[in-house]
C-alpha cells in the first residue's frame, strides 16, 4: 500500500522546479521549466507572473506524470524568490511586470532611505536594499498609475498558490518567511509595521495578510486540477521564501550550522537561536525559520552565479556545453595556488545587497602578464568565498561561538574545487548535501507538516539526508586566505568611492 506524497514547487529566478516527494524524502518525480528574464535596458530586470505560473503548472504536471503517484498526493507547497515584488489588480491579474530582485531601478530609493536604515533593520530584519519597500516606493513615484491600480503586492509563491486555490484578491497573502525582505514588517512578531510603512510613504491597504508557512490557505480548484494534474481538493500550504525553505530542507536548524546556496545568487545563511538583526554593519538579513523558534541570518552576492556564466560566455566564449567548459576551467584553476598569485575579483556583479551599496560592481585587481584563464577563474571563485568569509566573521558576535559546519546545496555544490576554496577561506568544514533539491524537500516538509502527516520537521529531515564526508579546511591554505581576507576587506572599502564616482558619471 502506497503512503502519502507531496507536490513541491520552487520558483527560482531562471528555473522553476517541481517534484513529488514521499515521507522518506525520496523525490519520486522531478521536472523543471526555464523562467524568462526580461532585460530590455540597463538596470531593468522583469518577469511575467503569469509566465511563472504557467511554468509552475507545467513542471508540476510533468513531475506528477513521472512519479506515477497522482492518487496519493496529500498536499502541495510553493517557494519562490524573495526580494522581488509583483503588482496585482482587482481580478488577481498583474497590472505590471514582476520587478525582479535583480532589477536596480530603485537605487535612488535605497540611497534616500539610508537615513532610516538602522531603524528599518532593527524592526524588519534587513536594511533598505533591493527589496519590497524600496521597489514599491519607486513604483509609487515613477509609475503612479500602476501603483494606484495595484490592489495587493505579491511575491510569486503566494501568487501562484492563491490562484491555485481560487482565492479572491482580498485573501492574498504573504508568508512570514518572506517578511525579512519587505522592509515594511515587524518581522519577529509577523505583523505589518505602520511606522516603517509611513517611513517609506506607502499604503498599508495594498499589503496582503500575513500567514505562517504551515497554514493551509485553501484547496486545489477543479480548473487548477486540470492544468496541474494535482487532484481537486488537495490542501495547499502557505509555503515560504526559497532560501528559508531550502535551509529547512537542508536541515540547517541548530546554531552554528550554516548553508551555502550557490545559484543565480550566491547565498550564505547562518542559523541563530534568537532575533539578532545586524544593525551595526547591516551586512545580513534576518528571517524567521520555519517550523521552529530559530532564525536565519543571511546575505547574498547579487548575481554571483551570473558572474560565472558571464565568465564562460564572455571571457571564454566557447560554444561547447556549459558542463564541458566549467570542467576545463575548474581543472585549470585547480593548478593555481591559493590567492591566484595576487589576483582578486570583486564579486558584486549586480550591485551590493547588504550592506546596501547599489553602486558596487565587479572587477579584477592585480592583473599582470603572468595571469591566465585559470588564474582569472580561480579568482572569481575566491572573490565570492572572501565575501562569505566577511559574513561568517559575524558568527561569534551573534552566536557566542564560531560556525561548526556549512551545508552546501545548489549548482555550485557540484564544484569540488569551489567547496575546498570556501572551506579554506572560512576555516569551517563544508558538507555537500546528499540530495541537492533542498528547496523541494523543504516544501515537502511544509506540506507534510501542514497536513499533519508529520509532527516534528527537524527530526523528520534528519532521516532524509545521508551526509557525505566533509570537505575540511587545509591549515596552510586557511592561513594564506586569512591574510588575503584582510586585504579583500581593505580593497572593498577603498574601491567604494571609485564605484560611487562611476555611478555618478553614468547618471549624469
């Protein structure tokens, strides 16, 4: 006799994935559909929420078909990118393209809200950056007609879930795990903050209700059952932001544990046992964990993975498959010593998120005639690891102790060289997850908990992973990287005014 299975869907920036997962954590059917980025001019990165929904429905339908367990489906949950925002009208149809977290048109709003950054960080968990508050503020100023037509602002997960359940726009919601990127909520108490909303000059009635990720928001409608293959009447959980859900699926639940999610963005997250926003440096965003009393403190290199793709497409310009090119680059870079012979890469390919520095850009420092492709590529990997190292240095002050381990997931976890570099820079063991689809596992845990098929998420997920041998730091390399990390800190500080001047030049 078959047991219950759960539909899990993760709507990332460039890829929508869906899976059917059983109570043992087995992904029985897996499918993915590309998600389109619309980049018509510099700084503009948009998506179509209805396209994202169609991609989700297609991926779900195919995953269910491959699993062959349609009649056993007992629940569904969605996760999605966190910092972008969509404007939705009266009929639950978008009135404008989805403003991606990669979109930088709100730069002026980030700058203007800097005076309130400490207060915003203390209450919401994160500083004014590429987030809901600044993006809504930009929309109200630059496109007031669209702002006026907006009934509720939505992130992709709740948008797709609510429409799957046939909810009215008045029942639109956002989950607690996504609040950390709103800049508008008292995130720890999971309520909207009239104080912060007033600071941004926005309207509280355009914000949706706030739900716990484990809440049931409704049931699959007959029409949605046709388009997705999910049986009519299946319960739908509220779900959560992709990175918080991925940490849940990776079992990052104890203080001292951290995660490395290397995809379109390179994201580093640490588990905390208390609400501890990074008010002093504003280098991290603090979110409520799902299904426990823990918190997650995280930040990301905006477009870290895009930097690697840019290197492949522009610097290498090889028409071979991505897998072949990256394998050759990794082999070449593995022959280069730690520090890339004095070459450093500034990793913020799409601007700095935390602390909010939209003027930041990437670039190499220290290039000489001896540096070849392997040096260049290794320095890119090291640059992102250096940024992780700066964030990890916050651990003792908020945890009272250093990190104990980092769990690696996402496409970047496939690179043995990159994991070794990160372990050497941070001086902490890195563990490659036995199952890479941690966001899908997290969604399955949410759906199973919301429908009362499991009672303890943390205990359940422990049985879903067989951990591989850790990638341990090399003592000599760690000492070299410790010195290089200090130089990296000097470099980022001293290039700040240069990037500001360049931005002023471009804006003139």
